[in-house]
C-alpha cells in the first residue's frame, strides 16, 4: 500500500525560516518512513514557483490542476505554462499527476506531456475504496 500526503502552499502563506526548517524536517521523516508527500494545486506564476522551489528536492511529486492553466481570455499571460512545470519537475526526477481532467482535451494534453497519473470526472467519478 502506498501512503500519500498532499500539501498545499498558497500565495498568501507566510513561510519563514523556522517554518521551512520544520517542514524540511518533516519531509525528511516522511521519506524515511516511506510516505509520499505531494504538492498539490500548483499555480502558473513565477512568483509561486519561487515561493515553493525550496520544497522540490524533498517532495515525492506534484499535482497540476488543469483549471489553473486554462486561459480565461487570449490576453491572459502565464509565466509558467504546464509544459514548463512538467520540465521543471522532471529535472528533479519527481512524479507528476494531472488533475481536473474533464474532457478529451485534458486526456490529449496529458498524452502530449507524457503524464500517466490522471484524475478527473472524465476518467472516473470520486468513489470510496472498500
């Protein structure tokens, strides 16, 4: 059985040096006991990337939500697109999950980016395992 813990870092979160130290200690402990820690809800901005890059060596992987990477208009600009995130995460040899796959376009994008771990209503509705 694979045990996974998902963490989320918001842009509004204040993470000082003491908190970083505690988080790194807990991530190391999680690795030692075989718990996979996943960073979820990554965002398409450089500001977000710079906020979380110190985590990337110590986590198991990331979850990339499709909804955060879909432009609302042609004039909207993303600092980091999904391909950039995939490249950055693969450079660290981490796992990537793509979430919020709602249609065939999401599947095609996951295929193009070679992401096998997929979640969303298009694949299956949430259910409890017995």
